[in-house]
C-alpha cells in the first residue's frame, strides 16, 4: 500500500511528501525540484582504496535509504558493498559478499551479468550471502549485518516485493521455476511455488500489475502476491518460453495496466508484448535484420535478444520498443501496437569504427533508455563486451537516428536514473574505481518525478545486462 507523511527537506527547508510505496522508501518533492549537482560535470564519486567494481558481478543501484529526501548510491561487488550519500560522502562499507552468478542460463547461476544482487526494503537491505546461501538482512544506517534467515539450499537472488500490508517482504528465487516469499521481520515463509517461469539470463522481477497496492512476481509465467499462478498467455505452438532472453516493462498503450515485452530466442524468434495481469497477448513482431547484414554468425541475427521500452519517437502514440539482435549491429523499433516503425538499420554508421572490430560480437551491448530531454528518451549504448565508451543516440523524426554524445571511458555499466535536479534522468556510469554522474546544468519546469511510478522504483533496483527498463 502507499501512504504519505509530511517532512522537511533538510536542504531546501521545504515541506515535502515522503512516499512509502511498495518495498522501497522514496521521498517525492511536491511542487519543487530536487537539489541539482553543481560544479564540474560529471560529478565524480571515488571508491575507497581496495574496492573495485567487478566487470559483471554486481552493479550500482539508487534508493533513498535514510529518508532525507535525496537519493543514495549502493555499489555491490566481490569487494563488498558501499553506500554513498547523494553528495558523494561515503556512508559505510562492509565486506559482505552477495551471491553473484554472471552466466545465468535457463535459471541456473542467477542473478546474471551486472545484477546488483541487493534489495532495499525500507531501512534495511537484503542479499543472498555467497558463503552460506542465507538471506542476510543489513542495517542501511551503518551497513552492519542485522540478522540472517535460513531460506533453504539453492537460493540464488532476492528482490524486494510488497506482498502483505504493513510488512517487509521479499521474494527469493532458486531457479527458473522455483521461488519463495518471506517476511523478513519474522523470518516466516509466506509461500513457495514451482509454477513460475523466469527468464533465460536473469531473475524474475516484481511489480504491481493490477494496481491493488501489492506486487506480483513477474516472469514468462507469473504469480500473484500469494504465489498463485496468473493467467498464462495463449502463446502459439513453437513458442520457446524457456529461452526468453530479455524483458522490459511499461504501459505501452496508456490503459493504466503494466505491459511486459519479451525477447524470444530460438523458437519463433519474435518480440512479444503481453499484459501479465490478464494474460492477454497484445501483439508479436517477427522483424529481424536482413540476411548478410554483417552479423556475427549465420542465423543468430533472427532473434530480438534485448529489448527496451521508451518514448523514442514522440509522434507515435504510446511508447515504443527497441530490439537488438544477438550480434548487436542492426536494431529496429516497434510501435505500441507492434508495428515496425523503424526497420533494422546499421547502427555502426553512427559509432566509432573500432566498435565494429570486436571478434565475432561487435556492435552495441547494454541498451538503456535515458529520459534526457524530459519527455523524449534517448538511447544509451555501450560498446559490445568491452568496458569502454558509451554513446547516446536520438531519433530525430524523419531524419532518422543520430548520435548526440560519445563518452569515452572505461564503463562497466551505464545506469539511467533520476537522482538530481528536475524530472529528467541523469546518466550514472559505473567504472572500476568510481561513479561518474552526468547531470543537467539547469533544472527545467517541474513535471511528476519518475519515482512516482511503482515500476520505475522496482526497475532501478534491478537493472541488469539483459533487462534495463
């Protein structure tokens, strides 16, 4: 459930509304912007000596962990866990090591590449400890371990999910079909299921699909707040449910219900849009790059592989879906109704020549929508399988895509997230020894903050290599 209390903003000395919604705690300014960063752009937050971000194990996530009306940064790695205040002050560091598995396949070795493997539930955090497999609860005030809960063998990853009124609850995933829910205050198991079907290269997700104030657990086949299966979409014969690579969430058509877009690999090799709460298939699209399009191996270009949702083409009603095939060089864009708006195009013509030359798998890698212009999303691409540059690409009407910015760096992960200023997003780059935050130098007129969305709150805790939006 969601409720509000009044508090004072410590910096602006303004009344704000503290929104406690789902399993996250977020402060939402009403009628004012958040403080913006000043000085050198980007803002740089250096890690302490001896701490390094891992190439694939761990990530950065953003949450309000101290109820101060500002966002904090949590970085997870094999080196432990760091928490930074909004201004870059180190709040705490611990040596706890979450269970990282980077080569997830069909639910094995979860949570997959670049998953933070850490969940924020109010004033505490949760992780599956690598050495014991226990669910460990962390005090977010100081980073100390608060308690541990025995969740049985084989636990891989934990996520925040609001399942009971007034209770702090999580979902623990064990493999592609098995999960269980726990009350972290009592340690009591609420339910367990083997009727779930997760994704090929990453964990299930949480979100309030039917807007009843409680979260469902979302996979190719999903379950409700009590672990009871939701209606399964009537996929046709040939659909390959166990090899859905990537997933994205959003209200495609503006009907108020959360839709899910799936990238199917093998099988029918289609992009699917469904409404999980009803089991309805909205559409499927079988667009793929042309033959002989300089992909890495014959046949691999036919699957969508990675998908993201955003407002890429404002003239098109609703939101759009961008898909990128397995070899990363010819993406395409679909409308809210599944029509191909932008046919597969050679993205390499917008990027540096050396992005092409990366063995068998060059091109673009992590794809993230970035609300950089307010209502229009640009696309952030990282060089394929390299901790190097990122590029911003915008679709400019009939003129097609154009590159608007190239950031030369050693980027492990680019996170698009609203952390400062107005309603737009900033670009947070995770590098081996630091964070770099690219921000807007001037705030614009206020629109509702993105954090007001239940889906946004959940997704910014679980953004990963295969599923960023």
